[in-house]
């Protein structure tokens, strides 16, 4: 029930119609008894500045911003959390005196999802496919958690070089190297943890994977796909067929939302049972 004291929150995105965040966040509010309401807010990229300033003037307490807006709104924030600065993208805003503080909960969501799945990162040889926004959060998590090596495979080597240099500089060790996606056969023959962070294979293009060679997948002991629709991507099918373990991006999506909810409502914890119920509701809404 919305009253005069309800904390008003929302997700700024364009398109926003398919966002699962309103369902997820309102469900957490209902289950934890927090007086909180979360709305979809369609905001075009060119209106991000006006929208962030307007939301603050309207006393919105917390906000999510999705992919296309993640970097745009950074100049209009009062403060940016260290992890979000390092990743170079903000997806969660928390109201403070004089403006919003920006956070990135994608990295926290991915880390928590991998921990829950008992996927080890320290000392691992890793492959990261893609060098976009999602890859940045993944690269940051891998380097921070002590991966031994991360080979970045990307279609455009230039994009990958920028990300690898940033990460190596930030962590003060040459953890990341770059290879063109087409040169995957040059990878040293080892057993890898691989994270797929491109949009290749996402619904409705579910019959694609970034690499279509079964030999490549024989080197992968665990394959994590950031994509969650479909729940089993073609990348995951290749990894499974070669005997590896798989995880999709659904738990990451769930946990980045929980990390945001817990930032907005200090002291409130989402129990594993609520996580499970939220997951079931969200799954039933996915297309494809
Ligand atoms: P996001 O923020 O969701 O990660 P993005 O920043 O647009 O999205 O990044 C998309 C990533 O997917 C990039 O690494 C892109 O490769 P390039 O840097 O070479 O453009 C990758 N990507 C997108 N479509 C691809 C395709 N058909 N084959 C291979 N890589 C693709």
C-alpha cells in the first residue's frame, strides 16, 4: 500500500517495458515489510541529465539505471563509489545530501552468484569473452578475486586492449592479455573458467554462440554466461557437451537486485527463501 511515507524508487531505462526489476524489487519490499514502491521509468538517453536531477527534486530515494544510461548519468552524481569508479559504470543510485551516490551492483551480483555456485576464482586461468559494459564488471571481479590469468577474447581487439590496460594498471599486475575472438585457437592448452559477456546467443538469437567450435569448449571446466534468456544458452550447451559445468546470468541478475535493495534499505536482508521465490516469479515472466 502506497502512503505519504512510502520510499519511492524506480528504474530508468529505454526500453523499460521488459525490465524484471519492478517485479523483483516490489516483491522484496512486500516480503520484508519495507515501505517502498518501485516503478518503471522510461527515460531516453538524451534526457538522462534532466531525469536524474528531476528524480532528486521529486524525492526519489533510490534508482536503478540500465545499460545504455550507465555511463551517461555519472557526471550528474554527487559521489561515486570506488568499485563503480573502477568499473566505469553506475547502475544504482542512493539518495544523499545534495544529490545521488552512484554504485555498481553488477560486479557484486556476479561475485555473489559465483560464490553461491562454489565457483573458485583465486588462482584460476580465465577466459573472458567480450569487452563491453558487462565485461568490465566481470574483469574487475576476476582481477580483484585473484585470478591467475585472464585472456580477453573480443571481436575488436582495440576495445579489449583498452579494458585490459585499465585492469592491469588498476591491479598493478599483468593479469589480462588480449586475443582476437577469431584467434581463440592460439590460447595455451589449459583448463579454464570462461565468462561469456557478449549479447551473442540472447533471445531471440538463441541459436548462436560467440565461438562455434566444439574443440574450444574442451578447454573449459566451467562456463558462465551473463545471458539469462534463454536460461540455457548455446554457449552453455557447448560447455556442457564438452563435460564442463555451467551457470547462466540469472542468479547474477537476482543478486545485483538484492545488492541494490540492501544498499537502499540498510540492515534489511533478503533470505534465501525470498530469493528463490523471486527467481520463480521472474522466470515465469521471461520470454522465449
Ligand atoms: P554490454 O554493455 O551489454 O556488455 P556492449 O557494451 O555493447 O554491451 O558490449 C557488447 C560486447 O559484445 C562487445 O564486446 C562486442 O564486441 P566488440 O567490442 O568487438 O564490438 C560484443 N559483441 C556484440 N555482438 C557481437 C558479435 N556478433 N560477435 C562477437 N562479439 C559481439
